[in-house]
C-alpha cells in the first residue's frame, strides 16, 4: 500500500541563476527532527541575502543543492513538536531566523530547531514579527557581541534606511551610543525619527570628510564605502562589515577547510592591511541563528525600545515581485510576504 506524501506550497530555486524567478510548486512537508518545532508560516520577510543565494553568490560558503526552498525569516504558529523539543508547545506564536542549511520560509510550513526560535513579541502582528529576526540578530551580533558598543561611544551605521540599518540605529540608541548614519535625501527625516544623531545625505556630502573619531562602523555597502570608512574611525576602532569581504577568522569559525581559509584570507587581505596601518580592526560578520538572542530582542520590542519598519507587504503568490522590489534598493526597512 502506498503512503500518501503530504504536500505544501512553496517557492523553489531549481537552478542558480542571476535574477532568476523562483518557482511556485508543491514540496513535501518538511521532516520533523527530535529537537524541532513545526511552524505553520503566517508571514516571511525578504532579505538581500535571498537574491544573493539565488544568484549563486554564496555557493562557496552555503552550498545548497537545487531544488530548495528560499527564505530566511518567519513568523507563525507551532503545530507540532519533536519528541525532545521542550521550549515550545502547540499553539505558541513564534518567530525565527532558521539556521543555515535549514532555510525555507517561502512556504506554508517549516521545521526549525527550537534553539533558533523565540516567542513572537506580543505587541507585533505576524507580518511585523516576520520582518525582524535576520536584521535584528545582525544588528545585535554586530553592536552587542562583536563591537561591545558602550554608552557614549560613537558609531556610524551605513544605509540607515535599509533593513539592518533601521534596527541598528534603534539598538545603538538603546545602548546609549552617539549614532551617525548615511542615507539619501528622501530618507533624512525618516532616519532621524529612528534616533540618528547625525545624518549624512550621501548625495550631498562625503561622510569620510565630515565624520571623525568614531569607535565603530557597521558597513552594509560595497568596497568603496568600506575603505572610505577607515578615515572615520579612531585608532583602536572597529570596522565590521556584513557585506564582505569574508576573512580567515570567519572561515575558521565555520569549520571551512584550509584552502577556503586561504581564499578568504586573500579576499580580505587589502582591507585588513589598510586597517592595520591605522590600528583599526577589520572583521566580517555573517549573522547566525540564535533563539536566545532573539528572546532578548523580543523584550526590547515589547518595551518599545525597538520597533519594526515594514515598507510593503506582498501576498504569498507575489514572492518573486517582493524579491524584485527588495533588489531595487529603495525599500524603507523590510518587505514582507503574507503567507496565511
């Protein structure tokens, strides 16, 4: 007798292709591991990382084998729990950034290790909650974990109106830092409303000529901005990039082999050498899933210290359009897909 396989709707990558469309199709329901919770997805958000993975830019460090489901952020309801899962129960409203190699939030269901999951903030809707995990964890891991940002220190957050920028500004202000940011003319008032003390309109001013004596720079932009950022930092300052180039330390942390460590060392050689000359530390951060950190972020959201910024919500069927909109670079904050 044949056993019937349960199927769900999902958006799949059939092959790596720059700018390629995701395919809406049927996928088998995900398998539930011992420590997992099965989440019925209400909303997922779109990140630039999704486009980069689809384009094949991360094949070296995240070798997903097509066909696979894309998507890195989720908010939804627990509908089943694995035999060893203890933290959540059926009916709990949760949100998460599933760990690498277990992504797939552009779908109706996902199985997630409970260590990556947190209870949804009770003052947020599902669509608002889905906008938070990846960007909030990135901001937390840069500013709290890596930079150890202290009250009174000065931080420059590039691309202040973007997904990471909008949360990083608010988190840095909560930590008591003096915050500068770069943005375009139309977003100056918006980033000030998030708490930025100094706003550089990059269409009118060169940030590296205006800002000096900073402790930390969070870079989410290209090589040009990365190198110019050195002029902003004081000796002993920290230049932390979430857009690369990756460094040898990152390769070691992720257990990559000797060859890949050498490759990443070479990719970051130029910026590390320039940083060293100025007595500045350069590091690359690729955020990791962490339910414990997300729970701490939840308490900041519920206290009103951090609020989500959602630009647009697309219906599930328009996930490709949502991805295309994110890639225009014009979104203020996050773009969300409503699955349910």
